[in-house]
């Protein structure tokens, strides 16, 4: 049985970890290096680092902070924000990232995923999709959830995987920071469309939401969360113990 992964997410703005609700109203949380070190030592299976305003501000990702984070942790690190070219992949991987997450850059240049996958392998390329309901459709948003691309999300994700993305992070804008549970309907649609690992992001409010996620969608690979971990509402050791008690395979 495949082990389910628990992944904290560091949303970084101006060198600090921040957190908002529905991608808006961000507030300061912590120093990213100290927080990454804490998670690495306290049971996280992987870590995601997003420079959340790099694409919107049209700049490159903060590599000095990333290098410091990578030097402190001993778990896989996925990095995203301002990834627009294969050279950006190269720069981030050289800073210590294991995988590179792309969103707005792939929307602007659909060939980016295939070019990066050919150079670094599918396992290095993650499509991070910020998705929101618009009418009866799941729609892809760019620039940190600020811009409606008009792209239908399920077909877009399917196309990205076909081009070489080896993993999908599905960020539900509708449930982000709301703490009422993961977006199971949206996740189910993605899981039915692709055959690569899918990470659920957006909506975790407590341990029960992770239990519901893995029980309701046995093929989902991981659960990602931010504020409930950052503010100590849920500890990863407690979460994993409860998951194991519910018959869900996790690394203790």
C-alpha cells in the first residue's frame, strides 16, 4: 500500500511566511527557514515553498531564502513562484529544490512543461493549478489566484500531465483557508482525469479533514496544508497517529 504524504506549505512574501483566506488578506506568520527546519524535524514527508507574489510582480523567485531553507531540511522540497523558463527550473534546482512547481509560467508558455520534463525528467515537474468555480465550470486562475485565465481546469491539467508533468498540486481557491475540509468534488474530477500523483491543497481545518480526504478518495497521494500547521492547531505527529488509527498508511 502506498504511503500517504503530509505536506506543509510555506507561502512566502517579502521573505516571510504568510497565510490568507481564499488567496486574499495575507498575514505574517513566521521566518521560512526556522519553520522549514521545524517541519523537517517533526514528521513532514515533504515541504512546498511558494514565492506567492513572484509571478504577479513579474520577478524571479527569492533564491537566497530558498537556499537557506534547502540547507536546513532533509525531506523533499518542491518550489514554485516566478517559474517562467527552463533556466528558472535550473536555478531553483541548483538552490536545493527536488521538484519545481509551475503555474502561471506554463499558462504563458505551454511548451515549458515538456521542455523541462525532457531536460530534468517528469519527476521534477509539478503542475500547480489554482482552480475556482466559475458558473458550472472549474476554471484555472493565474498570478496567485488573481487572474481568470478562461481555461477549463480539468482539461488543462490533463494536457499538462500529457506534456510531462509528473505530479499535480490542486489548489482549490474556493476552500483555501476556510478550514471546512478539502474540495473533494474538484479533487475527484482531477483524479479521474490523470494517472500521476495528485496532492490535495486548500481547506484543511483539522485532523478529521485529512481522514475524510484519504477515506473518500483512496487514490489521492497527499494532503497539503498551511495555517493549521503554522499556528499549531494540528501537529503532524498527532495527525499521523490518527490517520494510522483509521487504517491509513503513513510514515511515522
